[in-house]
C-alpha cells in the first residue's frame, strides 16, 4: 500500500513538472469523454423531446367510424349522424389492456354556423385538456367548467376573439353560451376549432358516452402496424389511420441525431488518439535519460512501462471525471435548448465515459511506449 502511494506521488509530481503536455492530454481526453457522455445520454433526451413535439403535433393513430369521414389536420368532418359516433366505453376498456397505448384523447365533434361561417366544436374530456396543456402553447388558462371554452389560435384570429370574451351559439337548436378562457396553438386541427367540455357538448347534441374520433399515441412506433391489425380484428366497424409522415419523421430525426453524434464522437476519439500518441512519443524521447537511469538502478522494462501507464491512468481519471460532468451539463443544455426538457440521469453513461477515457489513453500510449524497451542504460551512463 505504501509503495502504491509512493508511486502515485511520483506520478503526480511528474505530471505537474510537465504542465503543458499534461494539460494537452487531459484537455483532449476531457473533450472525448464529454462527447462520449453526450452520445450515450442525449438520445434518451432526444426521444423524450421528439415524443413531446409529436404529441404537440397531434397523434400517430386516428380512429373514426367507417360511416364518418372524421379526421384531423385539415381533414373534413362530414355530417354528424347516429352512425358517425364511436362507443367510448368499449374503446376505453380495450385501450386500458393495451400497454402500447400511451395516451388516448376521445373527441366529440360537431358543427354550427357562426357569423354565416361553419365553426367546428371539439368536446374534450378534462384529462385531455390537462394532457394537452403540457404540449400546447396556451395564452390564458384551461376551461374549468361547462360555461368556459378554449379557442384555437387560427379560429380566434379569424373571428378576432380575445381571452375573457363571451360567445353565444345555436347548436342542434339549443343555445350555447361560453366564455373564452384561453387561446391555444397545437399545430393540429384544434387550431381551427372551439374546444369545450365534452359533457356539455354531448348533452347539447344528445350523444352521451360517444366519440366522433379518438387520437392515440402508440409507442414505440414500430408496434403501430401490429396494434392497428389487432384493433380492426376486435372492432371491424372502425376506420384506423396511422399518420405515417409523423411516425417516419420521428424515427428519422432520432436516427439522424444518433448518427450525427456517433460520427462526431468517432472523429473526436480519432483526433484525441493521434494527439495523445504524438505527445507520448515526444515525452518518451525527452525522458530517455530518466528511463535509462531507472533501468541502471535495477528497474525492469515492465516496471518502467507500468510507471508510465500509472501516469496515463491518473490523467485519464481526471479527464474522465471532468469530461463526464461537462458532458452531462452539455446534454442538459442541448435538451433544454432544443426540446425544453431535462434529461433523466443515464447511470451507465458514467462508467462508459471512464472506460472510453482509459481505453483511448492506454491504446494511444502503448505503441509509443514500446521505445522504453529500446533504451539501453549503458548509453545513458556513458552520457
């Protein structure tokens, strides 16, 4: 134990004595370690962030009755009739049994004339409003009761509605008066609709426990095809559409982020390896007298090699520690900047960061350190 402490002291003094070369190696390894940490941690944040962006877009599966051409993102809604509604109770029970269904938004759709123009009403459950508030941009607040509503950004702009304004409509020959509590921007068809409490809308059109369409978030995206097949087998009266452009975009973006990080990491690791190899070669040449003297005093080639590797271990440890912390800060910064989320701690990124730091340092140093075996102590003693 005492011998190890003694060797560590000598190694530290040796590294401090050659500050410029030590700093160069540590900085190179720190950058490599930091980028490796980002590579292992950021994809998790990317998937979370992309999931959030895609949720804001809408959903990746839309369910509607075969008798109705209901839809979202600009699709026409058609005429509301008894055959154009889904049995919400049955579908909710089925979705509860499916682990791939992460979110289900049951929507009740209706139309009415407002200022001689057709206005779309969307009835949402309280849970759907709460889920949407995490992903939509809302100026104001969510509706709290049946007399309040949330206006889509486009329809609010079209009719010049403001937060706090009270509106009156006639729907299915019944009067409806609501107060706008907020204006929402979702990036989907909701931007062109007036959203209100589902119970309020269902009582107006007489369709309790019914839904015009269901927007589902199915994860992972690879299971969508299997889920669609099973759903149609159980409910042949349904029309199931997958938003392939959304699904493909999600997979493509995640894949591109991972490839970009991988290429950047490989490039930095190669550059770091070359830098460390050159630095180690120069160090061995500069310290040939010291190496020859150690051999002359009885030290074996392997002992001298081990001493140099001990110095490499100390610099690798320091670089890995700083690199991991720096990499984690960069990961959180990128995640907040791009996706506005905090990445959960990926525990295995820490040992991976340390492993890469030690591996690069040792692998890059071994070849230059072969010169140790070629130095003859007799030549050093002769001067």
